[in-house]
C-alpha cells in the first residue's frame, strides 16, 4: 500500500508544470521506497532553512528533479541549499 501511495504522490509532483524539484527528508526504513520511485539521495546535502543559516540534518535528504533546468543543476555535497525561513 505504501508503495502505491508514494508512486501516486511522486507522479503527481512530476505532472506539476511549475515545479523544478521536490525535496523530502526520510529515515533509513523508508529510504529505499522513495529511491525505487526515482527520488535521489544526495549524501551530505546541507539544507539551510532560516536567516541564521541553521542546517536541517535529520534523516536522509532526497530530491526529485522535475524540470530540465533542475536536472541540469544537480545538488552536490559541498553546495548548501537555502530554502528560506517559510519552508516548512
């Protein structure tokens, strides 16, 4: 059942015309479920989420590249991703 839910949600995200990429955090137990649906793990990705440059580091950061322009600029371990203070 979980596999179908993740597959449907992933497909919904892929169909969004104004989405560049999606980001999620998960634990070890479900990481492979997302990877099977095309999500990618970026080891060591530092996600900055507020004006004080706090980094979110719990779990695994997984990305789903939706737009070609996002695919052309994949995130690297040494490149922090700033998502802003109103992300969550």
